[in-house]
C-alpha cells in the first residue's frame, strides 16, 4: 500500500488573474479562458502518484476579493 502525503495549497491573488483557470488545468486537465468568477472560495483535490507515495493536493482557490482578505492577512 502506498503512503498518502497531503499537500495544502491556497491560491491568492487579485480578481481576474487566472487562479481558477490554473486550478482547473491542473485538476481536470482542461483550460477554460471563460471560467466564471469564484464567489468566496472554491476547493478541489487531485491525487498524483510520485514514487512510492501518493501526493494528494488540497487546493483552495480564493476569490481575490476584499471579503477574503482575512485569509491573506491574518492578524
């Protein structure tokens, strides 16, 4: 049985720069130039074999809006 390593990733950046498009390309192997804007945040996962391990990516895609600023700049 292979070991599973969880890797937590949070994409941060301004609105409309392509964060969601990059996540979709990685997770679904599809690039969409006209993806709908993220509201709040979205979450996706992808598991990738690497040697004797499985790397499970836990990906948070933020909306890049003011209301999610607490994630970007915690007190």
